[in-house]
């Protein structure tokens, strides 16, 4: 530790505690400048996880030998000026559905207990090749099929703003690993909102990528037609760097601002029945965008309701096609709320499923035509604050209602096939979400950087 770190703290332990709160890209810069040792940094994260009262509720399992080996290699590269990327030597966590060679990958379910893959998922291979350090695997909603983050079969991570509340799902441990300072960034998956819901409830930036942009090889599936890989981070800059590390495009964030930008607030469905704190935070965020030079208009799209009505057949048919036989062989192993959600997928006709996809394609085309010309479609990321974990477990009707609410707004991007970014508003557990058409992640992140700056 040298001169720039002197301002952090008077002793090394406190210095490391402060370092764990820094954005991943800032840690990368400090490593590159020779002011942070990747081995010491990685050990600090491992020690913090072990010491945290929530460590075992956030991490399903650690990979300390791998992490320290990767950190040592990063340290050697840094000393000779041969770093592999901006995040070379930075420790990150991985949701427990990304295969890791030699480390169990169980997707939050007893059905996969003890499953140890022989090789890494493709996105993990890519990240490792660019020098990112794998700390371990984070807890998640069972098979990734809920937006709440409640998992009575394994663990339920706590929300950083309310330890009695759920963290959001299904990438619950991913979000909390970053929010509690137990990882510099995290990798999760998003099928209906599973990156963005836990991101917003834990005051993080979360990116839902376009389906097909990032490889799903070696990723335990939920719905193969909707599953996507995405990062959960402290900043938009971190998110852009993580996207590139996972195999996505590089985004140019330099000089981004909102002067002349046009945004559309989607009035259909997503602005209904907002909790007061969410509505207030979103209104304040919109005013900040306007103050920064953006024009904000309101637009409706009635056919979105038709798309939402088809979500049941589209999601559950896909999920049941993969999980059905496994589940029916031992249904008692699955949390009853997840079982109740997935089983209807076995009852739909193939003809109806295909027809639904054809109709959804028509709606997607109409939606993107209606939203053309805007720099993003915006909305509150989630319409409510994180609910109490015990009540969700005890009250079945409450669980069903809150799960639908938690994924209501995020599902727009999944159903419409686009990409989406949630950014904290500054009020706890609330976010503003930006939506763009497929494969526009570069533009989305650039606009997101400008929005982040406007929100302060």
C-alpha cells in the first residue's frame, strides 16, 4: 500500500475494509498503479465473508484456493505491466447456476445437491481469461424461478437496507455479495427480472442483456428462450467493464450527458399502484433528468397487456420442459411456491405455445416501432420496497401477489426482447430503469452513465 491509500485509513485492516467499498473499476486502477496487491485484496474479501454474520447466507460456497491462485497470477502480471483487462485481479462472485470446474453448482435446489461440473461456464472462462478473480458461488432463488429471493430449501440472503426483508431474486446472493462489501461485482442471470430486482433493492446498478448476446453454455437453465447473463455492480462504469469481461461489447461512456436526450415514460401497466416511496423517488429522478437537459414524455402501449397475458404459457412451458421429469420424480424436494409456479407448464398444448410466440413477435415489432426515436423508455424498476421474508414464507397468498409485483415492471424488457438497465435513484431500494431494443447495450450504458451523473 502506498501514497494514494494513505487517505483511506491509518491501519491496513481498516484500509482493506474501505477498499471493499470501492467500485470494481477503481480497484482495477489501483491494482494497475501498483497500489493494491490482488492477493491481499482477495484475502480481504475472503476474510470479510468468513467474518460476516451474513456470509453463509450470501455465499453457497467459496473457492479460496482458486481465488488466491488467480490473484497471485494477477499480481505477477501487474508487476510487469501485462494486465489482461481493466478488471484483472478484481474479485467477483458468481451466481450458483454458472458451472465452475471442481466446485459444486447447484442452482439453489436440492435436485442438484453435490453436482460438480468438470469445466467452467463459457462466460466464466472468458472472465478468467481476462484476469477476474472468482471468489465463489452465491445463493439464489430455487432454479431461478422467483423475483423475491426467498429460498427455504437453502438460504435467503437479507436485503442490505432491511435485514428482515428479502433481497430480491433470483440473483439474491449476487446482489448482496456486492452490497455488503463481500465482492467487488457479481454475475447473475435475468429471465424476468432476476438481475434488476435484487439490484434495485440493494442500491446497485443491474444490467439485463439481450437474449443471445452472452453465452449460456454451462449455465443451468430456467427458460432457455428468455435466460440472459448480466452483471450487478456499484456503478455504470463497473457494469460496462463487467459486460465486456463476460463477452459483450465495449461501451464508450466518455462525455455522456443528457442534453437533447428524449425519454418516454411508459404509462401502460408499469406506473400502476406504485408504493409512495417508489413513486416519489421516480418523480424526483425524472425531474433530475429534465434539469440535466432531457425531454421526458409519456407514452402508452396497450398491447403490452396482451403480452403479459401470454407470459404464463411462454415461461412455464419452457421451464417445465427442462425441469419437469426431475421435479415429478421427487416433488417434495422443491419449495411449494416454486412447484406451484412451474407445474402448469406441463399442461399447455404445443400448438398454443408456438402460436403465443408468433403473436409475441408481432407485439415486439409494434412496441419497438412505437418507441423508436427515444433514447430510452423509462419506468420505476420495481413498484414496491422489499417485503418481509417471514411473512412471505408464512402467507402463501402474500407470496404469490408480491412475486408478481416484484417482476411486473422488469418483465417488460424480457417480453419485448430488449435490454434494460436499473440505476439507483438515491432513495433506498428504489431505482429508475432504462429500456432499449435488442443489442443496444452500448447505447444503453452510455445513456445510463449520463443518467447516473444527473442523479448524483
